[in-house]
């Protein structure tokens, strides 16, 4: 039985604590939580009748813990993971793993030095429609890939940003691309392969925040294909979609719904016996934009630790998202195409001015 602790008891902690605290993950249980705001920690601690703390070091020293889930603000992920790594316990960190490439590298090194596994939460990879899409891709059913697109059209009103002063800031959060669309950006690169270059534009559509609440990005992939990212939290009056489309010479697939949970189109020139079942079996609406993937992700984490399995999204894999986001924001600032494997100069993400 792996003993899990949570550091950070904000919005996303509800999902994590319910999975672990209500015994929905086999061979895992929640043993303690921590947040610098005592009322937040106390609420979850009392709900599941476990110890709660306001100091992560005190918690790590007093409790028997196998895995720590870092659910704090994005801008604090790096410092918290690096601090926790010294205890030699495995670490799970929410998206994005960091806001700068250097911070991501420091996290990877700290975990490697202390022999702890670093898991980055990209739970949408575990959505059933996404699994079927990746299986078709790996089987070569698409042939040559030439276009991949993601669309995140969600609603976050000003009240959402006003709930916490770090939301929408460059130092701690970033904009819609970093906070909401990062999962979809991860899926796009996972399907299409590494990115060569990006050209991006971002605007303040409706929200009064430092970073963008609407963005459009054109990507060029190493395989010669193109990609498009469309993302906004200014959709009104409600969430519209979170989707991905992959187009190749032999087939086209769109996974839509509001959290890549519904197969909208599944078309291949060469049909197989399972195609007729896909539309019916792999289109289930989740209760919220988080989807069903967190449970499968935690099951994957437990399997990796107990059975020495390979990590699907480790620190190096999570770093790809950080590098791509940095290039996108660099492009916004210099108003030019940016090639990856670069050193950010104008990128504001993660800056603490």
C-alpha cells in the first residue's frame, strides 16, 4: 500500500483527494495533506480524518509517506519539488511541471540525485478516446501525418481569476495556454511528434489579467506536418469544447466533447473490424473538464512504482511542454517564428519582475 500526501489544497486538490481518500485507487491511500492556508488543509484533513499541516517539511519529517503530489501554483512547482526531493520520496506534480526550462531541468536533476521518480500529470493521455487514437496512430493507420489541431474553448470569467491573485500572472501561472490548454498541447505533440518551430499571437479578449486569455499558434513539426493551437477562456456563455484532430494521408480522426472525451469522427480508408464499435464505446461525457484521466493516471503511477514499469510522462517528457510553451511566448513577444532548442530571451512566462 503506497502512502500519498498532498502539498497544495486548492481547486485541483479536490479531485486528487477524493480519488486517494475514497480508496478509488488500488494499493494507494491518502495519509496527510499540507497547505500554507490552514483552513484549506484542515478542510481536506478533517474530511478524510488524516493529519494536516501548513509546513511541508514538518509533514515529511513526521509522516510515513511514499509519494507526494505537488498541487501548488504552477510558479511554485519547481521550488516545492526540489525541496521535497531531498526526502527521497517519489513525486507527482500537476501541469505544467514548471514555468521555465531551467526550472524544469533543476527539478529533473534534483529527483535524479535523490533517486525519486518524477511523474508529471498529463491525465488526458489516459482518456479512452485518446488511447484509441494513439493505438491507431502507432498501428500506422494514418500513414503520413500532415495536420494536427487542438481547440480549447472554455469559460473562465473574471471571478475565476479574482479568486486567487496568482491566476493569470506571468510569475505564477501564465495564460490560457499554460493553465488550461497545456494538456491539449501535450496531446498534440504526443501524436504529431517533436516541434521544429512556432509562430504565435495572444490577446486579452475579456479577462483583466497579465497573460493572454485567447491565443492562436501555428506549429511546424519535424515530420513536415503543420499544427494549429486555438485556445481561449473567453468563450461565452459556457464551455464549448476541448478537442484534437489528427489528419493523415489514410485517415482522419477528431476527438471532441468538452474534455477530449467523445470521438466525433473516425474515418480510415482501410477499415477494420473494430471501427464500428469505436463511436459507441468511446464517447462518454465526464462530469467536468478534468475528465476521467486522473484515476487512470494514479493507477499508472502505482503500477510504475510497485511493478517497476516505465513512466509515460516523466520529467523529461514534461519538459517538452515547458520548452514548447516558452517558444510560444517568445514568439508572441518578438512577433516572429521561433525555432525550438533555443534560449528564451523575451519570454515572460515564469518571470518575477
